[in-house]
């Protein structure tokens, strides 16, 4: 149940499957965030690579961002033990109605708007924070409509995945 162990093992398996320990440079891999929540205590362990965790505490005044190493599963330096040691685990006490978000960088990197610029992380963070009190289904619609409006004249730049959930 340790998210660091899960990521380190995945890294080992992906390296083996892609043969990326060989002399050839292999840039295949994936960004990943894993949340393990104890439903009795609402303590969450989080570890990831390549994507941050964003948290809005219910009634809170800010969006907290938990950054991860800028690498990919399948591309972490060293063997499984070294990969494990290079990862960081956050333990976060959650409360009912807190919201957690994980996302690829596809939304932030999307070109669009009036000057065909990137959406950027600060705008994405603002969107999540300002929409965090909406019911989840309305939040999903807000994220989708914001993306559509921003990118309406530009093709999609990258993969796009946004996962959000609320603690009950």
C-alpha cells in the first residue's frame, strides 16, 4: 500500500519490458500519481512522478500543490531501491469535503485563447480553486467548457487527463 513502493516497482517492470536499461536511449514512460487513503482515519499517502497533486481543503483559502520529481515511470535513475529512495511521499490529513486533483500537463500546455498562447499552470490552478465549491458534475462541465472555449481554434496539443475527487 506504499505509493513509493508501487512506483518503484512499476519503474523496474517498465524498464524491463521496454529494455531501457540497455545502452539505447529510451524516452518511453508515463507520469503517475498514486493516492492511498485510509478510510478510517482519512490520512492519505501520495507519491508521484511528473504530475503534482492539488488539494483544496474544504473552506480553505488556497489551493495546495504537492510537487513530484520531473521524471517518468520507466525513466527513474537506478534500480528499484534507488528509485524508491529518490521518490518523495506526502502524508496528508484529509477532512470531509476536501477536493483532490491529479492531472496530466495537457490542459496547461494547450494553446488557444485570444493570442494562441498556452493556458499555463497558474490559470489551471485558478480554475480548480475558483470552481472547487461547485458540485462535482458542474466542476466537470466547467473544466470541459473552459478547455473547449480556450482551444476552440487550435487542435489539441497533448494528452489530457484530469481526475478530481471529493472526500465524503
